[in-house]
C-alpha cells in the first residue's frame, strides 16, 4: 500500500516515539532561572543585531560558545557541561529537559574537535585558520544534533530523498549515479530544511563518511592527514554546476514532504494511529489540510517578521551611512549637500522595500489541491509518479560569453539611466552611489522574500514579456545587492562588539547563578 519512502518515514516515527520521553528517573540538567533570564535577554538582543532565520540561531550560538571555549578556556574537560548549560540559559533548550548523559556524548565530540585542532596546528597546512574554523563549525552542528536530534527533519528528508531517487528521470546532460545521489541529497537538505553552509557541510560530511564522529584516535589522525582535501571535496561538491537544477526540482516538491513530516510528528500520536491516518486517504487529506493551513499562517507571519526587520535594518543602516559618509562628503568635500536629496536617499530604500513587499502574494486557494495530488503520489504505491529533471546541454563557450557580455551591457545601460536621472535631480556622486547601493540591497532582499513566499507553493509561475522586461531592469540591481550583502555580512561592527563582550557577560551570568545559589543556601539554613 505505502511507498518505500513513507514506510521509512513511519518506521522513523516509531523509533522516535519509543524514546521521545526518557524515564522520569533520568537525571536532567538544571540551570538557575534568574541567571537564565539575564542570558536569554542578552541572546534576544544579540539575535536582533545579528539577525538570522530561526532554525539557524541555535547552531550559530553553539558555534560562538565553542569558539569561546577553545580560545578563552583552552577546551577543558568540563567544556561540554558549560556549553550545554549556556545554551539552556540562553533559551535554546528547555530547562530540566536535557538528560545529563548528553554531557558525556557532547564531550566526546569536543574531545575529537580538540584533538583534530591540535593535529591541524602541528601539521603543515597552509590554511590552518580556515581548517580550524571549519572544524568548529561542523562540530557545532554535530553538538546541536547530539543534544536535540532532529528526528522530524531526518525522517522528512529521508522520505523525500527516497521518493525522488526512485522516481527521478533525468534528460539532457548525462549525470553519473554517484553525482545524482550526492546532488539530490544536497538539494533535499537545501530545499526542504533550508540549511546554511555550515549545517550542509556537516550533513554532507556525515553522508559521505557516516562513521567520522566515532573515529578512534588513529582513525582521526588518518582523517586529519586528508583534512584539507576533504574540505575541498565538500566545497566543490556543494558548488557543483548541476546543483541548481537539482535544487529547483526539490524546491518544487518540498511542501509535500514538509506536510508529511507534520502529519507524522506534529501531534505525537501513537505510531499505529499515524499509520492508520496515512492508510485512509480521506483522513490523510484532512490531516494534510490542517498541517497546510498551519504552515500557511506561520509562513505569512515569518515573512512579515522578515520584512519588518529588513525595513528597520535598511532604515538604520541608511541613517548611519548618511551621517558617517554621505553628509560629510557632500558638505566638506564636494560642497554639494542637499537636504532634499538626503531625505529622498534616506526614505527611498525602506519605502521601496514596503512597496515590493506589498506586491508579494502567498499561494492561492488552488495550491492545496495540487499539494493533495502530490501527497497521494508520494504516499500510495499505486499512485507513484516520475519526477522529470531536464538538464540542458552545456552551451558552447562562445554563446556563454556572448550572454554574459549582453547582461553586462544591459546592466551598464540600466545603471547609466539611473545615474542620469539622479544627476537630473542634482544628486552628488556620493549620494548617487549610496542610492544605487541601497536600492540594490533592497532589490536582492525583495527577491529573496518573494522566493520564500513560494516555499509552500506548487503553482508554476507563467513567463510573460512584462516579467522579462522587469527582470532586465531589476537583475542588475539584484546582482550588485547580492555582492554587497555578502560583503557587509563580514563587517558587522555591532556583531563584533557583541563578540568582544560575550566572554565577560558569560562570567557575569555564572556569578549571578552562583550568588543566587548562595542566597538560597542561606535561606535553607533557617528553620
């Protein structure tokens, strides 16, 4: 009745159900509630400054704790305990929920990291800092999944990978079986789970080397010898030229497996109940509709939050740039300061962002019917379908060069047109450059928000001459915006400031915790 993909999904849920509630007798990690309030407030402020999507916050916080532990504390034996307690105080894990046995498991990962770092420092690697940072980032992902295993994510991604692997039909350029397997794995991780580079590196490493976390010391030494080549292999694999085609396919069907994961895991019902729901098509469709509506609401709220933070961030950044660069240059260098142009330059980017967001639409009511049809094909063996991946033949170098030259020419013409309009409004060179820069950031962010609005959509966008003309105008700004955002992400002054105060603040939190324990002990002495 069920496809192999769904059988595996149900088996994984059954395994999860068997261990989801550890016995009450298991000792759990507890942190002081007062100290946790300080730590959680600090973490929330930091998350606003260094804004990331919700599913990436915890891994990033663990990475900072590992870096601080290695650099400041030298990686002592209690590093795992300190790290887990810090994450609980910061609100990334619930208090009194993590079993104490997790400390030894995390410590093993930390010990392996420290051993590899020593081998890197002692080795003849030219990129020691790069390798050290990479090792810490994949260890952070390993620690996160050790403390709180992502059962639902693993089950949904495994089901999607199995379903697409079985039904995949590739036309056009020939792809080896190994490349197909690896690129499909990467695309599922990116499209379904929205992993970042660090998380993907860890999961791809685990996919290619399943035992690496359990290596002995001798195996770690052998692993370290080829560490640089391993990292280069992962980087090249993640940047494979065919990766975008696999991602596009997976991005089209990710909603189906997100919802199947929700149906299995959301209500934490007994495995027999979940299997019975999946076996009854009408009950399954009802559960899928409920899960879809919940995700639809969450997606709309997430986009509003993303849009709000984007507008605020743009406005604040624009004010800082105007005060620090634009106004001083116009006043003291070019002597062309204009209050009207400064106001336009200040308000245009956030208003443009509001305008773009206003035209972004969530999927229509017809989308759910498309979702249900794909759910049927993924769940029931008799309804299975083929998934077509059309990879065009590689264009000749001459044609590729001509296309790139044409895009560059169009981009220059668009930018020249904008420049002439700004000159007509008497913008100075500095003001015009800042205007183009922030408009490009808005364009890139707007495209990203638009794409994320289609996360749960199976509806196909129709091409038209109007959208083609619009893309010709917008894409030059999007390209500049992508480069600018990538560059600015490496130079966040406030983030660097928070990095400097992280260690002193953690000392303060520990002091609060110990002082509160002292006060409680004094109270307990009185009878």
